[in-house]
C-alpha cells in the first residue's frame, strides 16, 4: 500500500480489532471502497509478528493487519492493497 488514510484512535479501552473496524467504516464512507490492509505500531499488539512462512497474516474481518515502526502508536494507516501491487485509495 502506497496511499492510505492515517487514523488516530487513542481509545485504549477498545481492542485493536474494534479500533480498526471504526477506521474501516470511516474509510469506506469517505472513499467509497472497503479497505483491505492496515499498518499499526508493534506496541499496539504483542500478538502480531512479521508476516512470513511461519507467521500468516493476522486479520480483522477482511483487513490484513501488519506492524511497522513507521506508524506512531495509536495510529492506524489503512487503505487498499491493489492486486497489481499498486494501492488504490
């Protein structure tokens, strides 16, 4: 994903899936397309590990969740991962 929407959510009482779902609803309303990938800071979950052969992608519904230190804590970078490798936002 090269283009996406950065969503801030500091509701620490909600689980990560709920926070991603809120961002996804807003994204779909704003851009008319359901997101299918998001990136979060590793500190937002201790369950998600790097995607690889032994670590299949973790999902929140249809949204693949990946971690990166490039995204600040309590932020969600969410968007559409295009089939041809290009993002569509």
